C-alpha cells in the first residue's frame, strides 16, 4: 500500500468511528527517541523518516509539524503526498490546535491513541482544542496497516557492577531515600533508559540504544520489572533475584497499576506516562519531587566507574576515527585528481569505513545513532542520512561533515568533525573558525554551583552571532552510560531548562552553522561537568573534555582565535603545536 492509500484507509476508519481528525505522533508507549518499527505509524502514513514529527489527518487534509533539523528533508519526503509541512518555531506557523480548529467545524472529534500521548499532553489538547471533543482510542493501526511489524523482544544481558559501579539494591535504596515518602508508595518507571540503568540491564530491543522494552514499579523492598520473561537468561534472572527484582510479564503492567490500592501513593518518574497508564493508576498520584526526575537525575550524575568507562570508550573510538582521517587523507585529499575522478568515494562509503574500523574493537556493540556523513551542501541538513542509493560523491573540495558515535560495553560516544576535502571559500573558513571558537569557549567555561545550561549557551553561539549567523538546535545534550546517546535531564541550549549542571554529568558540546545549498559545519566533543575549586561563596565547576579525536586546523583563520583559545586546543591535543 502506498502512502496515499494508507491515509485513505485511515480516513475510512475515522469516518466509521465518527472521528473528524487524528493526531499521530512519533512515539511509542515509552517515549524514546528511537522507537520500534511496530510504532512507526506516522512514518508509514507520511513517508517522512525523521525521528521527530507529528502528523494530523482530517477528512480532507493533512499536515506534519517538525523542527529545524528536518525542514529540508521533510520538504523532499513529503513531496507528492498532499501533506502540508508545518515548520516549528517559524513565524506564521500555526500550532497543531490552531490548525485543527481552522479545519474542523464545531462539534468535531479529535482522536489520540491512549498509548502514544502523555496525560499532560491529553489535558493540554483538551484545553487548546475546546470546544472540539478530544477522544482517546486504542491503537487503530493494527486494523489498517497490512504487514505491520510485530513488537520484538530480544535477549537481556547484565551490566556488571564492575562497569556500572553500583548494585541495584544500592540504587533502589538511594532512590527511596531521595523520594522521602513516609507512607506506602509505588514509584512508576516507564522510560527505558531509566529502567536499564536502575536494574543494571542492557538489551537490543531498540535500534542504536542498548535498551530492554519493559516497565518497572519500585517500592521500599523490591523492584517489579515488567518485561518479556522468556528473554531473560537464567544467569540474568539469578542476578536480578539477588537484587530483589521480580520479573513479570510486560502486558500485565496496566493491570498492576489498576490493582494498587487507593491508599498507595503513586509517583511517576517523569511526565512521560501514557494516558492509559496514568489513568489506570487511579487516585493518590503525586508528582516527582525532584526537578528533572529523581531517578533521571541520579542516572545523569555518573559515578567514577561510569566516567572511567566514558574515557575508555572515547579513547577506543579515537582509534577508529584516526584511521578514518588517515584514510580520507590518502584516498581523497592527497589522491591524484585524475586517479580519484575514476574511482571516487561516496558519503555511504565513508560511513561504512568508520564502522569497519570500529569493528576491530572487541568491545564495540554497534552505532549509538544513525551516522551522518554529509558532503558539501548536504552538511547543511543537520540530520542528513546518506543511503547507498541516494548518497553524494565526495569531491576534492569543500567540507565533509561526519557526526558519528558508538556503543562500547563500558560507554557511549558521540563526535562530529568537519573535514576539508580540498580548497575552501573564505566564507567556509570564517564559518569554521567561528564554530571552533564557540566550541573552545564553552569548553573553557568555569561556573558556580547552580548554573543552568541556558546560562552557558551563549559562549558557544557568540562567535557565530558576531558573523550574523546562528543555529537553531541545542548546543549540548546529555549522553548515557552505554545507554541512549541523547539523555536528560541535563542540556545546554537557548531554551530555559531548570535543571542545574552537576559534577558527573556528561554532555555534548556541538556548535554549528548551516548555509543552505552550500555547506554545514559542526564540531562536537564530549564533556564532563567536574569540580574546579571551592570559592568564598561556594563550589565552582568546569568541563573536562574527554574526546580524543584530532580537529582539522587547515580551515582555521588563526587571527580570529585568542591566545587562550589556541593554547587550550594545543594542550588538549587537538593541534600539533600552538600557532604564533
């Protein structure tokens, strides 16, 4: 069935059920970044393959909302579908409720899947869409999606305490103490990375992320883990039993919530609980007492063993990257032009070559996200994907942007390098220097306890602002420990995030600039929030940069860098010698 046929099938179902519009998000019941194929309903309907986007279908029209990372990609992939592209945070773009209310007559019904929206989203839509009715429905796609992939579970493995640095019992006890609830309570965990961290387990149920599809309920004396029991090997079951973890069936989670007494205080680890599960929990629900989530914040503050694992992963990944940089030098940059033109390399070739070099490590477990290898104008697409069928040939000029990371048994990596393939324009060199300057300035930051990421973000953006340029995505996201490459609650971005930066938090540092039709430049390292000194007025922190991959200095306009910036680059091994 083509996409137009898929939307027709959905509209037929909507008409039969008396639904005027349906909102289809890019979610699964756990609200992760990467979702199982079973839940890629929005992609099946729209052709749009980006990870973030919300589709709305009415009886006569359809529109898709996505952010700046995907504007160009979405415009291409939606071509011919009849679906309107709505660009988030761009002046004149209506919100989803505004557009729906403009399309529907009074008395219309808007449907949402009770397994794909949070309770807060549901209440928000109820308010914003009034007087339209918002109706919760069960998954409608099994009825219309012929050949829909099934939800798959895979074998679960333990994360040894020699790598995690802490037992499950210790984590549970710390969590319960931090919650400070004196009455009987149940702490409900739905986020897969929180469950994996808490229970010291890893899996491969989700692409790029070593996660196990499961739910968990924590009480003072045990953890009940809701998963596919058959996928837990006996040695894993034995370890979990020793840690007071009981494994029960995944499908029994909602009934377990319904079965908890009204006198039990229920605390959801975040607001990322589905409408169905939140309402199943009944009365006596309290919010998590910690900004960012108690468990989520515990996970974000890496212990010394986890941090050592990160450093080891970065060192291991650097081996593969250095081989790739040499491969690019020999096979493209310094290749005889007449020889190269006869057998050029593509973006896809380079992505595969980096994976090949990574596989030489016995600790490599796969990529941490879909690699971005983007030549020239493709670099202006922040989340560009090169396929074997549609990739570009790399020429001996301009920039090649590579954003890639890996999962190792002891840590997760995420690095971006922008590499000159040959002659550059003055604009490319000035842009590159501004990005490098911003990355360096943020790396050198020192700041007091209580600082938020939004207060530091300008350090990375300032050099670009001075050129009259900007980027719309965040400067830094959290990184999980052999977990999700994008994790919260920590971040460095323009938008306010009330979560403070604490020692042990691991983040990316990735300023960028994108010139549509010409080039994209991004330079990204991994940084760790670390103690610096105790001043008269309290503690001060700094960043430790743990990435060990060289940065090209060929495009740098050295007169734009301060002596301090040059010295920092030299002292961290990113350049061979401090330039005069």
